[in-house]
C-alpha cells in the first residue's frame, strides 16, 4: 500500500449539486477524466466540461427508472481493484476495467423526503442503492481510492491535490473513508428507523443511532473527559438548531442545561402568557408565567435567587429589551428564546461572555420521539415523556375540592414537576414556583428541601411568612406514605396534585382531609431519572 497516489479518473454522481461545477472544473484543470451519471453528467456537460456517461463505459444503459446504472463490474472493479496486486491488474486488463481513483457521491435525499411527510412509496423510491454500494467499495479500497460523500469536503480535497501535485496521502484517504462509512451507516439508520415507525414496530430487533458532529467541545462534564455535540437531523427546535449570536462556545454542561430549560419552557403556550424557566444543573431553580416576559423572569428569579446565579434562562417569547436588562443584572451563562429584538441584542452585547441563542420556535411537548440512555453494555430506549394532563383528567379525591385558581396552579406545578429530577416536589403560588425539591432518594426529603427553599426565599425578600403558605404542591409520583404530604401541609400548602396509585392511597387521602388539603389525582406519573 503506497502513501501518495494520484487521481487520474473520477466518478461523480450527486443529488446535491452544490459546488459540483467548481469541483468538476478544478479536476478537469488537473487532467482528471470525469465519469458521471444522469443529472450530474448533464450539469457538468452544460457547464462545458468533458464528461463520459457511466453507461458508455459499462455498455449498459440506465434502466428501471434509474434503479440500475452503477451496479456493474466495470464500476465496482474500478473502485475495488488493488493497484499493486498483479492478479487484480491482470483482471482489469483482461476485462477492460479502468481504475477509478476518486468517487464523489452524495445520496438520494431520503432524510429530507421523510421530513417532508412523503408517503410510503415515495420514501421507498428515495432509498439509494447504487450510491452506498459504490461508497463502501471505494472506502474499503482507500489505499488507492478517495471517496467524498460531503460537499464540505470538496475544498479539502482540492487543497490536498494542490499540496501534493495532484496526489493524495494515505492519511487523507483514511479520513475520507471513515467519513464515508459514517455516512452510509447514518443513511441506513435513517431508513431502518423510518421503516420501524412506518410499520408500527415499537421494538425492532436491531436499532441504530446516528448523528453529525456539530461541535467539538473543550471537554465533557469534567476537564479530564473529552466530548463532542452531535445532532440527529430531526430539526426539533432547541439547542441543536438554535443560532448563537454572541458569547464563547457552549460547554457540555451548557448544552445539557440549555436543552432542559428550553424543553421545560416549551410546555407553556406563548399565546396564553409569557413564561420563563431558569435551570441550574439540569433542574429548574425557578419557573413562572407573567403578563409580560420581564414579569415572568422576575417571578422565576425570586423563587431561588442564589441558584439562579450562573444559570440558564429559557423564554417562551422573543427576548425584549426590558427583559434583557433585567437578566444582565446577575451573571447568567446562557439565554435561549424564540427570537430576540435588536435592542435586546445590543444590551447583551455589553456582556461578552453571555451566550444568546435564538430558535425558530418552541419545541412541541406533545411530539412523539425517542429518548436514549447508555448503560454498561447497551442502551435504553423509550418514548419521550409527552404525557399531558388537562383539567378534565383530574380526579378530586378529598372532601375539599380545589378552587379555579388552585387548579391553575396545580396544573402549572404538574408541568414543572415533569422536568424535575425524581423524586420531585414542586411548590407553586400565583403561576410561579416558590420551592423545588429535586433528585432526592426520599420523597419526604424532597418535600423538606422545597419547603426550606420557600422559607429561605421569603426571608430574603423580607416577607413575614413562607412563600409555601397557600401554595399548590405537585409530586411527580405517588406519595408512598403520608409523611411527604404532611410535610407539605406543615409548610402551609393548600392543595396537592399527584398521580395516585399507591397501596396506601386511602391513608394519604385521609391525611389530606385531616389537614384540610384539596387533592387531585392525575393517573399519570412523570419519573425523570
């Protein structure tokens, strides 16, 4: 296997014609013979470039609506032949197989076709067969053959040829081959995943996961861990599709927390009211709705001012100047919103380390998707928690029924609890969290922590009584014992929302009645581990 090897003959067959003509011109200028198919050949020829149709080389026309055009020994022999193997060279000479030194292929736009909502038959027709076959052949033979599958690699190829007088190095070809195999793997993953959904196969025997690197990160959760951020191509509004307007690169933890913040704030319809979520270490330190965005931000901030320092702020409406000014009063890592005014951007520009991300809209909390978590030796896959509980789904189980105002706060608290690490207890008053207990081994401990936070924040605000007084309380799962509920009652809570379903429900309901609490069951839990 040699290191430097020249490119004398190239086969180009692309669906994405971006940069095609420029590439063809640069290769022709170096004396490279061009082979091509269909629309690619036409585009090159229309640009005045000499190009030979693959059908002319193979002696077979394109047939079956283009399904069969490159699946031929003349093509694959030219890609797979080892140039330093006498037997391979003899076979090439005997069968008049010309070597192909460069393959440029990008595949039928299957992912885009699916994203547009095409029907089953159309999706099937957009599954590329010849392209992946050629890519795999060329990538296997990277000792001699260059394979380019991404438009963004055209410039790198031409730079390599310029640096090595029309040749490429083995290291360069190896990198191209790795990228090529990654592309075909991702393509097959897209097809397999789509087909599983199309035929309602919830747990396919084999499942693949693919992504495209969006950012190489300085490190992971800790400085000794390497990390990168990959996107899955779904286009879901959020940190993966957002535009960053200013500030240094996002870190691993920034990305994780920003995603958590935006998914939470997307629970609240911007047409109904402004909403703000402040996240610290993947848990909300404060969440609130308001008549205006700045009002929502200030209410969320007042839930836990200490934890908000260095946090992530997510908004459900475009960032305005007044809200931007309020946010800059303390150190904030990231702000993400569905848009931002020019005035708001100018205000943030004075804080060079503050990252501002804008999206095209909010994420749909009801949209079906998968969540994946790695474990030793494998990974867990489940449906995304898009469970929804509305007013009509609530079952009053106590003697006292909640008022309309309490019901609004209960449902608000329930939405927030869905995004708090289990065990989760959330106190809410007037559409704003006033205490959050997250991630404890005991539900009682979460209730105690949430109540303590509400009491401490009341002291910080100069109030005479705890913010938990009269609050609505949400528990992400049932109370296994009455102790957690009684802790909420002792803190001053007035009503509770929980899934129900414990073998001790009767005991818990009796405790609520004795404490004068109103309580509703949802019939649904929101564990978040």
